[in-house]
C-alpha cells in the first residue's frame, strides 16, 4: 500500500523506487546532523534565529533533492542549473557562515546518496574540530591586536603628504592613507590610516610621537574590523 502511494507517476521499470522506511531514515539522520551543526555554530559565534533554523533544515532539504534525483543524470543537471539561479535574498554573510552552509549541504548530499554512517562521522569530526578552533581562538588574537585604524586631526595649513611617514615607518610594518576629509568648517583635516603595528605594546609611544607633529590635536586609534553582515 505504501509503495503504491509513494511511487512516482513517471516511474518506469528501470527506475528504482525509494522505500518509505529508507526515506524516513535518511530524513531523520539529516535532521539530526543539521541540529548538531546548528548547535555547534552557536558556540562563540554571533547568530540569528533564522540562520540557525536554516542551518538545521538544510541537510534534510538537500538530502531529499538528491534522493529524488536518484541517479538520473538529466535530473541532476537540471537541479544544478536550478541551484545556480538561486541566491540568498539578504546581505552576504561572514566566511564562517558561508562555510557552515557548505558544510550543511555536504552532509545532506552524503545522506541523500545513502552513506548515513559517513554522514554522521563527517559531521561529528568537523564539529569537534570546529569547537576546538573556537575554544582556542585559532588565528584571531595574535594578529587582531596588530591591525589598527589611526585617525589624525591636523590644522589646514599643515601639508599632510608624507608628514607622518617617518614615525609610521618606525612603529608599523605597513601603513596606508585611506581617507582625507575636512572638518570643523574646513579649518582642520582628518586623516585616516590603516596600520599594521610592529608591536601592540608600542601603541602609546606611537601616539605620543604623532602628537608632537600634529600640534597636540585629536588622535584616535581603534581596532580594524571587517564589515560583518549576518545572513
């Protein structure tokens, strides 16, 4: 009875029909893996409710699509073409969010092909290493303290071209003037630099040297942040 209900109307003798128990088993495994990946993503990450729900459901969605393709090359090409036309109707996400989406899609693909053991094993291994990387702040603390944004206010009669290069060459690995704008009704200039410091501990010494050259006007140093957008 169940095989009759769930048999496709276009199925022929050469097409193998997925049984209901196998279909449900793949769905359950995919939902479990999606829940695991969503839970791991909440550890030391910023997230939204909609993104977590999407991440939890994505393996099951991809799994069903792969099962419905069921070895049909023509259908596989059609599915790939359909996915290529779809884009997220929102702002771009961070690299970590995009990686989480690809991970969820990969597990769904494996489950849809029937490799349920490999699906769970892959999800568990990746989740363990993700937790370890986040736990020890892999690749973040040491370099983040070196990247700074420097703002210098100077009087309008000071030629800023190369005025601070000598000091910046001494205290930074690299520096770049990225913005110049007038302020205070045009009586002052505001210079903005992107810096990579030689040593974060020498930050105050750098500011003191710059104050001697800009007439003790305002100087600001802030951490350089990449633009972070949520899906």
